[in-house]
């Protein structure tokens, strides 16, 4: 649920305002969600960003559960990815509680690995009843060899840093594409 922007290029014809009004006004949510979702240039259905960070913060745990319920029950989406901001805000914890799998992404450097070790030893995360479990991903990885407990290594991509489309990067960088596909197989 991006609050200020997206990680990809897409000009939306709708806003999250309708979805917020649907959640807060007790309207039937499914048509609102389906009307708000749009297909981006990578052929992925996405929701627009919230206009204001404060709008995002008005969501309750029930709001999130209702939204996820609609996405699961009223769409034929194969995967639903929720890109949460870094940190343990209450909303992130609510979202984690309804996930079937959680992908934790860390930079493949000293700081990233320290964060990974802290999260893996955290009692809260260890006790979350997540059906598919936690998958750990090392991002910007320079190494290729497998490592116990690491679901995937995503290689460094200068193209992504320059703002290129994900589909272009996957087409031109077979190692990046292979890592993404392997991760999807582990989820599904």
C-alpha cells in the first residue's frame, strides 16, 4: 500500500479515495476494489497510491481484513503481494497476520544480514501462524551459491535502479528472472 508513490511507472485513472470511502462508508467493497485495480505495463494488477500518508494510517485491522477478503474471494489473482514499509508499525503487523506466506527481503550486506538475524530470532515472527511460512530473500546479491535458510538471491540490477520496467530487466537479465521464478515456485 504505497502512500506516496509506486516502485513502477503507471498513470492511474482512479484513486484510493473511492476505496477508502467504500471501506469507511460500509458500501459493498468488491465492486469498488475491482474498479480501483488497474493493469500496469508489466501486466500486473495494482492499486493506486494513497494521496496522503494519513489516509493510509486511518485504516483499521478490520479494514485490512475486509480488503484482503475481497482480493482473495472476488478476484482470480494467482498471487497478492503487499509491499509493506520497513518497520513494525501496527498496520504491518495486522497485514502479516492475514498472510499465507511472508517474504522478508534483506540486502546481501553486513547491515542486511544483521537485520535478518534479528528478525529470525524475534519471538513475534516465530509465533505467527503463517501457512506458507517465511521466505528469506537476499537482494543485491553478488553470490550465486545456495545458502541454508535463503529462499532466493536476487542479483544486483543497475537497470532497476535506473527505473527500467521489471519485465525489461527480466528479459535482459536471466539470473534476475531465474531468481524471481524460483521464488514464485516456493510461494505457490
